[in-house]
C-alpha cells in the first residue's frame, strides 16, 4: 500500500500546474492521524484558501476508507488538520477558471475552499470524492435505518 506522500507526489507529477509546496511535511500530518484500520484511497495537493494569490497555504488532502483528511504543516511549530466524516459532508462544488480550478467542500459546520488546482485534475478529484461520499453515505443511511 502506498503512503500518503507517494500518492500526493504521483498526483503532483500527473498535474504539475497544481500549486503545492512542502508535500512531504503536509503528508506526514495526515499519516500521523490515520487510524490503524484506515487506509488511503486517493490523495492530492491544493491550497486551502479561496485566494488565487495566496500560494502559501498548501495542504495535502487524502480520501481514506473512513473520512477525508486535510493536513497542513506549519512552517515553524505545529500543524492544522481537518477531518470530514461522511455524515458531516453536505455538498461538493467544482469551478474552473482560466489557469486553475477550485473545489469547495460544504460540510455541516464549515465551507472548505481548495484552490490553485490544475484544471486537468478537477474531473479526477470530483469523481474520487463524489464516488467515495455516495458509497459512504449509503452505509450511514443503512445504519440509521437499523436503529
């Protein structure tokens, strides 16, 4: 099984126009928070902000067997981690501009913007996220019915 870093690096090689820095450091944040029974299905890099000129907020986003993790290592000390479980996921929006595209993840509590993504990668990311979330939401619905 490939590490988060290897999957993110493969993504960056396939889509070199996506802006992403410190991929290894950001990947280590995600790997640190993986549960023992959790494995990574897909990973990519993006800027965790909605400003096309702010290229310093690079994050590694991983779709795991249980949730979506967004990891960002701070430059000096510490890190940021977002965890989105399928029951908290509401909607996904994709926009494409002249050079880059954006992915918006709407959750129950927040709205997450991922920007400066190569336009070529948008379909791939949308398919991976939508397919995963639809399957996981079905599982949550079955569990709710059984209660």
